[in-house]
C-alpha cells in the first residue's frame, strides 16, 4: 500500500500522534493533516482528495453530524471513522446511520489502525473498479468505431439472428440500413447447398465454450450470385448481451494481404526478429497454457553485457549493427517451436518450447559457446558479444505476464552481480521466494530489525573519498553494517530486502541519518568541516514524511545542509522515478546535495538528468576495473567528459590497485574511493593532507 492521506478532526495533538504511529506500525506510510475548525475542514474537504477521515466525537465547536452531512453533500466516496470516549450503543447506531464507516473507542488505537487499513483498502478497490468501468466504456467505444470502419464484414448474432452489422456486411447483401437486417437469420444468406452444414456447425458451436472457430461456406449476395467465403466465429458481447461475432472474408488474395500485414506488424525493423509486442502476445499464450496444465515452457531473458560501454566506444549506429549481427547468429540456434524477439535495445527474449531445466541449461550453454567463437565486425574492428541471462520457468504456478518479465529481468540483474563479483555464472533461474510461515513470523523479522536498531546491533562505517583535483575538505561515504550474535559484520545486502518487505527500511535509513549527523556534528565542533554521502533506500523516497523529518533534524543540528550528500542507485532512481524526482527536488530545496551511484550501468544513463538534478555521480565499478584497458579507458573518458559538461562531479569507486590511479587522473575524474585508499572504518581519521 502506498502512502495514505488522512484528514483528522481532533483537539489533542498528542493523541493524534499516537493514532498516526499506530497506523504506521502496520507498515502504512501516512500523510496526515489536522483540521482545526469547521471552516478549515470545509476548505480542505472541497479542495483536496483524502483517503479517510478520523473524527473525534463531541468536539466543542465541530459536530460529528455536520461533518457526516458535509461529506454526503459533496457526494464523495470518503470513509469517516468516528472516535468516541465511552461505549454507547445508541450513539454508535446514530453515527452509523448518519454515514460513519465505523465507530471506535478513543483508547482502542490498535482497533482504529486496522479499521483505517480496512477502509482505505476498500476505497482503493472501489476506485479501481470505477477506473476499470471507465476503461471498459472507452474500450467499447474504440471497438465500435473500429468495427464501423473495418474493411472486413462484421456482424453480431444472437441465437442465429442478426442484432448488428457494419456497413461492409450490409453492402455484401445489398442492404442499406440495419433495420432491414434486424432479426434476419444467418441461414437466409447461405446458399441452399450449404445450409445443412451451417445448421450443424452452429449447433456444435453453441455447445462449445465460445472458442474461436472458422467455416468455409458459400453465401448468396445481392445479385443472387453464390460466392465462397470464410466465416470466422468468436464469443463477444453487444449492448451488454452475450453474442457471437461473425466476420466474413472472401478470397485467398485478401487473406494473403492480411497475412503479410500481420507479419510486418510483428517484425522488429532493426533485427528482423519478432518485436516486443508479438513476444508479449506469445508469452500471454504460453502462460495460459502453463496455468491450464497443457504445456510448460520457459522465458529466457538475454541482456547484452557492457552495452552502454559498447555504445560509448563505437557509437550508437555501430552498436545497432552489432545487435543486428548478434540477432542473426542467435536465430540459427533457436529450436523448433521457440519464439525469439528483440525486446529492448540490449535485450533479446526467447519463449523456449520446453520447461525442462536440463534442456534449457544445454541450450544456454550452446549460446555461450557459440558467442565465445563469434565476433561481429564493425569498420574492421571485432566486437565481442556476451550475455547475462535470466530464466523463468512457465508452469502452473506462474502469475501474469508483467510479473514474469520482472522476474526474468531481476534474474538477469542477479547474474550481472555475480559476474561483477568474479563469478563465472552468467545464468540465473528465477526461484520463488520461500513462503512465509505466517504473519507472526513476518512480525518477528520486523521486531528483530527494530531490536537491532535499539540494541546497537547496527553500526555505521566511513570510507574516505579523495579529490584528484585539489586538496579539499574531508569527504566520506557512510556504510551500514549489522552485527551478528558472533560479532561478525553483515552487509546490508543480506537484510535490506527483508527490511523493505517489513516496512522498516525507512526506519533504518532514519537511524543512519541520525548517527551520521551526530558524527558530523563532532567533526564540526572540533573545527574539521567534513562532508558525508548517505545512501537512501526506495522506501524512504516513497515515505512522504521523511523530508519534513529531515528538515527538523537539520535545523536541530545547526550543520550546513550541503555537508550531507544523499545518494540513490541509478537503477532504483529509474524504478521509482516519480518519487525520486519529488524527493530530490525537496532535498535540493533544503540545500542538501544529491548523488547517483552505479552511474553508467544502464542504457542512456544521461537521461536521468532530464528528471533528477544531481551534484555528484559515482561511476559504476565496471568502468574503473576496465580503465586500464584501451577500450575501457575510452568509454570511461566519454562518460566523464559528458558528465562534466553537464556540471556533475564524478567519483570513481572500486579503486583497488595503484595502476588505475594515473589513468583515472588523466581522464579527469574528480574523486576516487576504494580499498586501495582505505577500507571502511569506524572513525573518520583519514589523513587528507598526506600527499602520498
């Protein structure tokens, strides 16, 4: 559930805070506003959209009945929950009759939290239903328009009788208006020699489940001439009534044209493979077959490695040539029944005709071996091509198409992480997350993470960031670690997903911010102005209460706001682009700085600056590792040059060898960070004045 908007009518601020905290403890982000008078309520209710109203009964200057009457008069679908001091069955009945969604005792904050959650979820369902109804109406309008203008002859039939036909259908039989056709049976237009066959076909079709079917027959046109046609039948609805859609097509020439047009519409112009839209249609069908138990298959998602680097090295047009050549090579490997598509700039997708893991492993190994020996040439230069692959097995437990695509993409990204960690595994099968035992177990995880915060099992470390351009003020990145029972440090990668799923990631982020501000304040008190980079999770971006909380924390600390640099990973910034844009704008208004990490890992990385204005970019570690090579150095130089031209300061991470320092300096990188300089430490004691 996203953040909810609460309008609260109450006269006790401390009680309001308790109620809001109770709702947040259910993992719900809350954006609340308190109406202090009836006039204030009227204005807010009319001008803004709310998800729920919490109303204290028997306020001195605001009547519950007035509020309920006002909500009804506005004809708003807005639940009102009334809080009463003492249990009174007559008062409860009176309030519910007046339109209250629920009436709850003032001291029952737990009951109130669950009631708000219930009402908001119910409201979301009603809003979704209204949107779907409007979409259905619009879709029906578009369908009717398409049918009216279609070159095909289309009619709708109920119990063998016509109820609608388009102008093309009427023209065939010499009719001018629908009134002439209304109520006429199909058999009136079928030649006598084929009427018995049509009767039998219609009986069989009526007994079926509305599947599509076709029949080659003969009709009698307006001039009494018999013509061979193909009639296509499918289930439909017209004016809310179930019926059969009938489409008439004439000769093989028309069918051939339709086939050619269909083929063109399914083709990717760059590679000659199927396009994204057709792949989605095939994937829909494969998922339906898997869910019904007819046939298992698999989606193989193949993402080209270092594609953005390749574009920087040889240019976009030449990179397209490499993709086209790779498509031709891959097409030779596709087994019978497989559907290969060019899904995105650097992604191929294959619906594999078997769900057998061993067969799939052999096939992807064949792809790897084939491309190990295959080198596309562009302008006399050989360009190696390799893939990271995410595989989702399509069986009776798969969900909808978009879920499968997300799973395949996530698996490919996990394969990339393994490659970055020097693993030779570039193929990941998607695995369903282990099922949660019950809600109590979920709550245990939340309590464990909360306890880790309160009992000091979390700690922050600092890794220095060194300027290559000039000696500057001390600069560190803040890194989070959790301490296990045996005293070992646990990276956030091991627990951050659990923290996100249990809605406590934002609490951990706030703890890190508080600890960072405290450590920074000590440095300023000792006369050492310092700057810190703090990483934020997507859950904090979504939390609309974070920015107001941060503003208060910064005011209390009396620190210069630009001493804090808040950092988002590039992929998460794209994934939550709307929220990231709003949050970064608000952070800039607080005069904090913004950084994007893992920059350059995605295609067209500079597009992010159209939406988010940043001060720093931390370049993806793959560029640093390849900076000593000629091609890698060129790609990094272009990335740095473009970033600088857009006013961004660059940070090269993963500096672990002395030999890359000279290369990074010559390329113009502003800052460097890595284990060669210093591993993360518990104190900020790096000597930034050391010339070595």
